[in-house]
C-alpha cells in the first residue's frame, strides 16, 4: 500500500465537511458528482480509485457511474501526472501561427511526447484542441492557467522557472510519483496511433472505409445486408444513393 493510500482515510475525514456542504447545494445529490471529483483531485493531484469509491458512497451511486464520468472528462486524471501539466493548443489559429514548431520545441526540450510525463515527474505534456484564445495564438495552458503568444524563448524561460520553483503558476499537488503516461491501458490503442479493426489497411485518415476482419470492405458488407435497413427511415441516408436504393428496391436490385 502506498503512502497516499494509507493517508487517504485521514484526507477523507478532513474533506468530509466540505463534501457535505457541496452536496447540500444541489436538489439532486448526483449533481455534486463533478465538484466532488474536482475537490479530491485538487488534494491528491489525480482522481484515485479510493476517491471515486468515496464519492460513489457519498452520493449513493454505483462505482461504474462515477468511473464512467471521470473517464469521460479529459481534465480528470485517472493516474498521477506531473507537477506542471503543459497543454499546447493545436487548433487552426494556433497551427497557422506556428503551433507545430512550438510543439516540436516542447518535445525536444522535455524529451517526451504527447500524453507523456518526464522521468522526474515535473512535467506532463499534452497537445490539445482549441483553447478558445485564437486572438493570442499560439496559446497554451499551464495547470489550466493561460499563456499567450508563446515563443521558443518563452518556453526556455518557463521551463527554467518551473524547475527552480519560481514560476508564477503553482505546481499541482503530487501525492504519488507519476508513471510515464497518465493514459490507462484501454486508451493506449488510440494514444499510440493504433487503428480500430475497420480502419486497417486504410491509408487516408479522412476516408472512413477499411476492411473488416474477413477482408471485406465494410460498406459493401453493410449494403449487402438488407435486414440492417428494415423499418428504418431514410432521413439520415438521404445523401447516400446506394443505401436509399436498397431501402426502396432491396439488396438484389
């Protein structure tokens, strides 16, 4: 058992009055789920299994409901992360203003890639979608605090200050040394650039085709199975002539 696990009961007792105050704000107790998870993550640095179980008991929810909620939101970390979570925007405005160079520079300086944490546990690095600060591109967040108009020179100064403990944004609480990534095993296929079975042998990422496990093009298999379309409306398929033809005239047509 880790030190964090041993200390969790004391943390739980200390936070319990605050948890009860949060729950009392809501007519339906389940509405307190997100604030409670945020509270525990603020004190542990990530959302631990013990925290999820405690929240499920306080709200009389199944553990599955709590875990599914935590796994849905990207700002809940299910494994320990670095003291500084660096999230660089790769949205359109930032990309047009040099985000690719900024991301490459971060990877070079930190010697880690997307969704990874440095060996010393100081930095976790992530390339994220639009942060809604397009007028100050390229932008990023450090522990959710915005940094605007990012340049390579700023990165050098930022990293140096964080290592020295003098950066303006305070480090996150870290109750356990983080692993190399905070992504769980079931997420690794996508995180590592893997493809689902239907996308195998599909070179163009913008083409949703691909072969199924028997080597048949997926769309052809679907179109050949008339039963899939029995009783369905044509509303969502109005722009697919082949499918509409099957709906109207049968697969043999």
